[in-house]
């Protein structure tokens, strides 16, 4: 049995397979998944699992070098934003890059996978760029 909190087989397998610079998207329930990009669908119902809980569990296993957010998150200020600010301040998700929401969706086409949560707050999406532990 694993010691880390992440129990989802597909997500754990994916994180173990990431290389430096690979991208993993954690998205709200409405983020479109481009054709050809793997979907790991965790959504059960509205708000379950939520964006922040999913992100924290992913971070328990994934080394993150940087992250990308849509600029609109700073305008709409969803409930996840204070936690994202705290994680950024602690260096847990590396340097931040901001893109328009449309550019964010275009970037998601290059992701290894998109993790769909049950989050229903607009712009609760993040691209995590894999780092290395050495």
C-alpha cells in the first residue's frame, strides 16, 4: 500500500511517468479536454472533489517547476485563489505565468493529461509544469 495520500491509480501512474517540462492540467468541471489529451476524470458531483484538495494531493507526489494560470482568475477571484497565492509564496508550485483563458486552453492541448475535478468555480484551472528532484 502506498504511503502518500494519492490513491488514484491513473493519476499516480501519470505522475510517475512525467519528465522534466511535461505538463499536467488540473481543471474545473467545465474546462474542455482537447481531442488526444488523456482525461483523468475525478468529478463525482458539483464540488467533489474540489480544485484545492485535488491540487494538494497531486503536489504530494509531483515535483513542480512552474505553473500557468488564466489571467481571468485574478479578476474573478474564485475561492481557490488564496490557496494558490500561498502555494506560490511557499515555492510549492514554482514561478507563475499568466495567459488569457483562450491561450490557457490552447496550452492545455500540449498537456500529458487533464485532471477533471468537480469544481464549479470559474477559472479554477492550473497547468503544472514538472520539475526534477535532483
